[in-house]
């Protein structure tokens, strides 16, 4: 499994250097784990990457600061089941899942709709034991609540701030 | 269920989308009812005022445009993370649309020019306002990977079709158009393949993976399908307007390629679907996927003059009732309980399951009757038997009443859930 790589393009662009070749080299190495920081929404770069099979989403974090997350269309198992005994048996997801304190943790920020919903639903439907899932979204996943209710799960908000909503997702009790 | 204020801003009050969906369900009953009474004239129909034209517009405007309004104003803000500005305008759209449709249907049915002009003016104002609200929202969307192309194309197609509708109504009074039939055909293409088709293809990339729990369509190929569909639509419409048959046919073939790419993406999504029991709503959606390429094949047959007497009217029927109506009703069957479930959790409690709002028997009756209606009416076209068309329309009417029952059930269950939540909050 490759580590998550965050590549800040701003210093290169400030010096007038075209970062295209370096980004392409990083994309080859990092696969779907690449995040780019740029001073603007780099649409031409995203188009080049799209031709190489990468989808991307850009979010404006601040004035002059955009974050671009890249992912590959054919879902790739981003966590290594063999190397992480605790998470064995989970379905293939687009984000790493870690287990601590008896809870599964996953960060779904940056994934475009409906991928966060699909990741949670795949995870919950695959879990046999009544584990609690702690998931971070970049906004309230409004469509998720009815779908969870349908399979007997529910969600409570733990914290909520712009760009970061943390939900505790667990099996509903009777009633 | 606690949701943030930002999310609340994006979720409109339930009454706003539901009033459009309610209008769609009622117009659906009206359209099949009209065909059950006057369907004898359907096999040879080539346009012109009368009950058939009114029934056709009850489907395209009454069911299609109303569902598009309700779905887009509710789903786009949630999917795009951008709130709709001036929610009051959505009430304005509805207040213009309802009298506009009533007057227009009356004008078309009774061949009254003045009523048609007033009704058309009100409907054009309503849908023009809708296009403006959607374009205003899309302009503020920073990044939304899949649907924006489709939503933009759909919005421009809506403006184009409204302009042609205005021309057609004016021509009815002053008679200045040299090739009215071609303008009417371009208006129809922009309405069904352009406005409704693009919106349907765009929402399919978000809603259908959500409902089936399958992989969303490949973003790169989805964008290519949108590009092909745009090129196909532009060339077909330009070919019709400029009387250039070759340009029209090139556009038509490009449209067929776009549809094939879209259907391949949908097939891929269904193969990865985790939810296997999708209910009657997906019977209708699957039927629409068969009807879409069939409509294009029939359109090509009609355009090349092959069995024109049968292929031309059958093309119109399969396109509007076979593809568009099947898809919209399938989505409506799924989205009505889904929205009710979403709103049931807003008062702080646990949301009720969408299936708690679903009347399975009514949904299945509706789907069965819809299949029967399509089969019988198509046979009526093929054998040029008005009686078969009316029999099919009766089946359609029965199905439409079942869907009305289904919608009333959702409304009643929502009402009960809200009342129960209020009692819990008070105690």
C-alpha cells in the first residue's frame, strides 16, 4: 500500500515552473493516493490526468488555495487486508479504514457524491458484528440517513464545522 | 438525526418538491384518461390541436417538466453543496405552472387559440424562471464532477424548446412559419432528448448508484457521453431547422452512440449493485433503458421514410410514453418515499425507513399496468386498431390511479410521522 502523498504546487508555480511532468510522475507512483494543493483550480492539469484514467475533484479551501483530490475509476483497494489484521473481511473501499477503540474510522472528505454514501453503505452491509463506525464527511450526508434506516442503522452527529462533519454510525436498537 | 444549518438550507421544505410531484401524478391520470376516451385518433396522429395533443403535453409538461422541477430544485442543491437562491421563486414557478397547464390543456383539447396562447405564455414564464434558477445555481457551483455538463445542456435545451414553443404558438395565429412540421419536430427533440433526456442522464449518475448501491458511472466516459449527446442534439436540431437531412442523420447517429455509452455505463453500475431487490421502480427504469434505443431506432426509420405511416407515430409514443414516462415514474416511485424518510428525521428523531412509506402493492399494480398499457397501445399502432389503443389507455389509467394511491399513501404516512414527532417533542 502506498502512503498518501500531498503535493503542494504553489511554490513551483510561484517560481514559474510548470509542474505537469512532476505531477504525472507522482501520479504514476502514488496512484489514487495523490492530493494536490494549487493556487487556482488547475483544470488543464485535471484534463490531462483524466486522459490517464484519473478522476479528480477540486475544493476551494481559501482565497488562492485549492485542493485537488485524485482517484482512479476502477475502485482500488486502498488498504492492505493482509497487512492490517484488524480490518480483514471488509469490502473494498475507496478510502483506508482503520480500527481503534473498538470503532472503525474512515475519512471520506474529498470524495464526490455519491461515493461517501456508497462507501458507508458497503461497509455497514458487510459488517456482521455490531461495530460502530466513525466517519468524517466534508458535509452532512443528507441522502445517507434514509439508506441507513433501511438497513437498520442510524447516525448521530459528533461534531460539525464547515468542511468537516463527524458522524457516529451504528446499528439501531429495537424500537 | 441532527443536521447542520448549512444542510438544512440545502434541503427545501418537503411541501415544495412534493407539490410538483403531486401535479405530475395528477397529470399522469389525466393523460391516460384522455387517451382512454379519445385514443382512437392516436395511430394516425401527426400533430394539431385536439385531445391527443393535450394528452401528449399532459405527459411531457404535466408529468415530465413538473417532475424535473421538483427533482432539480431539491436534489441539485444537495448534490452541488450550493443553496438555491430565492426559494420563494420556486413557489412562483408552481403558481405560474398550474394555471398555465390547465389553460393550455383546455386550449389544446378544445382547439381554442386564445387559451393556447395564454396557457403557453404562462408555462413559458414558469419554465423560463425555472431555467434561470437552475442556471444561477449551476453558475455558483465550484466543482461537481459528473452532472454539471448534463444540467447545463438540459437548461439550454429548455430555453431552446421554450423559444420554439413560442414560435409555434405565434404561428398558429399568424401562420408565418414555412416548415411548421420540422419546427414542431425540433421542439419535440429538444424537449424529450434535450431537456428531459440530459437531466435524466445526469441524475442517473448520482441517484441510481445511490438507490442500487452500485459503482457510479466512470466519470471520463460519462463526460464523453454528454459530449456526444450534445453534438448529436445540436446537429439533429440544426438539421431539422435548416432542412439539411444529412446533418440531421449524422446528429441522430451521434445521439445513438451517446445512448449506447450511457447504457453501457448503467449496465456496469447494475452489475456492481449491492442491492439486488430493487422493487417495481427499477422494473420501470429497466424498461426505459430498453425503450430509449428503441425510440432512436424508430426515429431513424421514420427519418429515412421506412414504413413511415407506422414508424413515425410509434416513434413519438415509444419516446414519450415508453422511455421518458417509464423512467420518470420509476424514479418517482423511489424518490417519493426517500424524500419522506429524509424529512421524517429532521425533527430530531430517528428517520423512518423509506419502505415504511412505500405501498408495495400499489407500486407493483402501477408497474404491471404501465407495461400492459405500453404493449397494448403499441399493438394498436402496429395494427392500426383504435380499440386496442383505448384498451391500453384504460390499463394505463388504472396504473395511474394506482400511482396516485401510492403517492397519497406516502403523504399520509409522512403526515402521521410528523404528527408523532411533534407529540414526542412536546412531551
